[in-house]
C-alpha cells in the first residue's frame, strides 16, 4: 500500500493502545473514488474522514488534526488547489 510508506513522516496521529494511529482526510466529489481509497486505507489501520467538496473539507480540517490529506483537484464549490492553499495557511 503506497500510503504505508508515508506513515513514518506524518504528524497529527493519535495513539491507540500505545500504537500511533494515522488520521487521513479524504476529499473527492466522486463517491466511488472515496469508497475505494477508504477501503484500502482502512485495511491498513488508518482512520479516515471524508469530504465531498472543498468547503466540507476545510470545515473538517479546522475541527481535527490530520496526518495526511488526499485531495482531488476538480471539485464543486471550491477546487482542490484553493483548498490546499487554505490548508497551507494554517498547517505550517
């Protein structure tokens, strides 16, 4: 699983029974894409929160610390580039 290699570099994880749990924000307007990514990342033990548009993603990001954001570029309401810029303003 390609995400597994990133887990050593990620921050914002929580410990469950002494083991670090990685929390991922998955942002894509296509349900089937979110479903596929959720299935594989959940099998690896990651906690996944999902958003179907940029506005929802920013709201979730403000409420929770994430180790990784998987972000689609073409989305309704706010595109992925704009979401990324907003996240970078507060996640340094």
